[in-house]
C-alpha cells in the first residue's frame, strides 16, 4: 500500500538536551529505513537538526536568538549531520544524497521541476534523498516551521504515498498531556478542521522551532493531496513498521482524496 514514504525527523528527536546528536536514536532510525529500503520501499528523509547540532558543535550555551547566528550554526551543523547520516547509511549498504531546498525554489515552476527530476533520478538510482532547508540562505523554516511545511511540500513533489512525522510527542492528544495527565491520544483523524487545529499547541521544544500546530498544518497539506500522514514518537523508530502495517500507532490522518 505504501511504496514511496517521506519521513520527517525533528531536532528534538535527533539531539539530546545539550544539542549533541542522539546517536542511538539516529542509528536505530537509519537501521529501520535501510531495512525498509531492503524490502523495496522508496525512502525520502526530511531532517531538521542542523542548527541544534551546530549549537552543540560550536559549544554555545543556548540556541542563538538572531537569524545570522542561527544560519551560521546551521552551516556548521549541516556538515556534521550529513557526515553522520552518510556513515551510518553506508554501514547498511545504502547511499545518501544531500538535497538543500528553500521555499522560493519550490514555488518557481521551472526550479520545482528540477527538484522533482533530481529526486526521481536519485530514487531510480537507489539513493536516499536527505532533504533539509538551505538555512544559510533562507530563513522561513528557521523562524516558523522546523521543516514541517517543507516535508509536506516534498511529499507532494515526490508524489509520496505516506508522510510520517517523528517528533517528541506520541501524537495528537485531546488536551495538552503536559498539563493534563488524563489526556487521551487521538488515534485517527478523518478531517482536519478548526477543532483539531485548536487541540494543537503552537510551542515546540527549545531545540526545534516547530510545534504540533505546524505538523497539523503540514498534515492538512499532505492529506489534501492524497497523502496519508502519521505523527508518532521519534524515540521509537520501529514504530515505522507498525505504521506500514496499518496498526494504531500515533495519530493517523487519512487522505482526503485519491490522487490523479
């Protein structure tokens, strides 16, 4: 049922509280993705984390507040992030490709087609495209979305079957679980309406910029384009197996329409 899968992993999943990479989680995630590749699935990974990793690499006490410093941290962090991905994927026999995007490229028809062509050819060649925003020249995701909206755009461009958000929450709850211990996880959503959006908190972790609301908005974009979407806890990458088997893991958002 799901052949082409876009997996988005957030900064809070990829890093420890001090900003250093959580190598255990990254290794588990890559192992699962490679296993899915071995089973014949096409995988596109949308990764955040460059700024958070750069902050740790530079020895900064906290994430900078000004945009130029965030961009500088991203430039440093992106190198380490890709080096780690490249090494671990290669250990399992798979090749990765770095794809850095910004919104204006996606919105321009000619450049958008170039992106589609590149991603398609990389998948044909058996590589795993690893997508991140080009933070050194673009600031939209830095300020607003932690790559959540970018992942929905990539899923649409790639004509994906499934978009999975690996985040620091098990899914969408009927109230804030940080405030209400009796909050219940919502296992599936048929329609993303204002009531669903109202349940989402706009605040993310201190290491990322996205919150649940940015994921809900991205899920709305994806599902409107026929792409089923799931939000689940990133600390348990094996959840991907259960998601592909249709098991109730996280919150599943059903696609609104069939794709043409």
